[in-house]
């Protein structure tokens, strides 16, 4: 399989439009060694065929499509390599780009859980808005582990795992988590048997999630925050990483500890990295720590072939 990282940043991107923290200001000024990143999304193709699956539709999708010609094979006057969209949650930074696909000539195939479909027809009704344009062909992702395929993308199979994270801030049930608010996806290349576990928002690693990570050839997981108190420590609100459903990398029970327990050959990648996260600064101690642990940071435009 071929995975193109379209965007590797968390909500707001890096640098964030209104942020003058040390990292955003330093990136803008060119005084910090750090790559800019757009909001997280990946495009997954089998080994053969141009069409693939878009995982999440970022607010930056139009720029991401322009930057990645693989998304525009140019076979017809109106064309796209996006055979369908799979949503991991209903977060603004993961679904707003759906509205940018409204010029399609046919209903957009969208896979999501019932909890996410409720939010996207209620609290943030993008699916209903799209009905006035290209329309949506919604497919249900079941959280009982039933695998699914996306027509037009042969050779790939997907299986969802419910995650403990958070519904989107606008969700009517933000404080009453429902199973299916957030999922991780196990992606299998059916020809090679190679697998990737993708979870850009991951608040807690349950035994089932760890099993999926342990069995995968590569994991692409939540890289939002380095420390639990990263935002409050910068004077940016009072909520911790865990409060908003993101497991921080450092500290006891943090992501680095979990990744250390995976088999040595597993490729470990972080995605959905917040602009405040010191790992973005290539000269930081946090960045060095990840390198010592064999953990990679996703970058926009990166091709991953597990
Ligand atoms: C998150 O990842 O926690 C959300 O994207 C937050 C947000 O919508 O700003
Ligand atoms: Mn986010
Ligand atoms: Zn910033």
C-alpha cells in the first residue's frame, strides 16, 4: 500500500494563523528549524490503481490536493483520485474539507460511524449541506470489528476500533462520550498482508488498541502534545492534553512508553502534531528523545510504504 501524508499538523496547522508562540513565530521568521505542516489527513492507495481513500477531509484539502499530484490523475475533464472518504471522528479539522469537494459530479461516498453521522447532520451539519451540492452516499462504519472495503480501491481492507478520546467541541454530547465518537483504523493490504494502524486522535490505549498496534507493521498515531500540561503551561487555556482526548508523548503512561513496547521492526510515526509541541523544533530535546526511541514525525508530502 502507499500512504501519502497530506497534512501532519493538528487543528490550526503549523504555524497557526493567529499564533505567535515561540514555535509559530520562529517558523515564520525562519529562525527555527521546523517544517510547516497543514492539518492532518492521509491518502491511502493499494499498490495498483490510481484511486484511493481519503482519511479525514482537512480544512486545507484544496492546498493538499494541489501539492500532491497523486490526487489528480487527470483522466477526464472532471476527475479525482478520491474514491471515498473515511472519517475518524467529527472534529472540525477532520471534516470541514468535505465542503470543498462539493463540485463533484456524483454523490461523495463517506464512511463514518453512527455517532459521527449524528454530529455531521446535527451539531455541524456538513453532510446535510453537501446534499444541496453533490450529495453524500453515506456508508456505516460498524465498531464491532466488521471489516469493510471501499469500492474502486481494490486490495485494501479496513477495520475500525472504537477509541477513548472525545467528540468534537461542538458536539451535543461532548461531555458524554459515545462509542464511535472516535475510531482508529486498521488498514490491511490484502495482497501483501501488511498492516497500518491509524489513529490521529487517541486519548487512551486500551488492550484492544494495543493489540492492533502490536500486530501492525506501522502505526501512525496521535502526536498532538508532548506534555500533558503543554497548553496551560504556555498560558493557552486550562485544559490538559488528556482532558481533550489526546495522550501526550512524555511522562508515565505516555505515548513514548507505549511505542517502546512494540516489536522492534514496527514503524512508529506521529501525526496530528500541535503547533505548541516542541517535537516540531528539530533542535529541541523533545525531538532528540523521539529519535532515540526510533519514533518518526510525519511531514506533509511524505510517502509511507509499509
Ligand atoms: C482536537 O483534535 O482535539 C480538535 O481538533 C480540537 C478542535 O476542534 O479545535
Ligand atoms: Mn484535531
Ligand atoms: Zn503556536
